[in-house]
């Protein structure tokens, strides 16, 4: 039910034009990787929700923090309780658009390089972000991939001194989505 409410909220905020073609996924893959000298930390989330408006190039994402899966259960517990405080900040969001949007990047078969710009909110803190990505149109679906880095400190995430060498100050985020047409 919670995912459905998020999906409805996303679809309603991206645009209300009756002619706009929207694409949607509830199974977006988002991962992050922290490469510190003493420890490498990696987590995956396969339930990101996202909508893409093919008329305007606007896009939005929502991901539940507790849905990130780690190799070690203790890492996952520390991530949720000590760093991300996921009970207080249950989701991360992105609201933005493709820069200099060309309708062909979502309608013409093939791979299309794009730049995306918007606001990323993590841990209750919002930052402007801009990154490169690739949209791949095939068989009526749109694939979206991107990789970018975020500074942990930019999002108010505190790392205790005792483990400061175990966690990178900059974390790599990867996004891999497959959008399908959203039929109301």
C-alpha cells in the first residue's frame, strides 16, 4: 500500500497533461559503494520507485532507506540506526529533469546520453545535483543508467570518530532502471 501511495504521489507531481506519456517503475535498482582504506561497504536496493514524463523530461525517484540490503546484517543495522536514522528519515528522493530535453531521447530506439539536474534529498538534507546518464529505448521500454558521487557530510550524516576510517567521505551511487509505459 505504501508503494502504491508513493507511486500515485510521484505520478501526480510530474505533470497532469492528459497527452503526456509517462513511464514508471517500482523495481529500480539503486546501489551505493563506500571504498575506505579499512573496509569496503556496498548495499543494494531493488525497489526504487520512479516516474519519467516523456513529454517534458521531468523525472522523480523515491527509495526507502530500510530496503537497502547489505552483505552483513550488522552493517545494515548500523546503517539504518546510527547513520541514516531511517526511522526519522525513511526515504531518499530526487526531483529533476533532463537538461536540454529532446523528445527523441525517450522515443527513438537506441542509447542516448543525457544530463540530469535536480534536487536530491537524503537524511532530510537537500542538495542540487547534476549528473550524466544514458537512456536506452528498446521495445517500448526506457532503460536509465547513471553513476555519480555524493559527499556524506553534504547530507548531515555523522560518522563517529571510532569508525571514521571505515567509511568513505564520498560514496558512489549507481542507478539502473527499466521504465515501462504507465497506463492509468
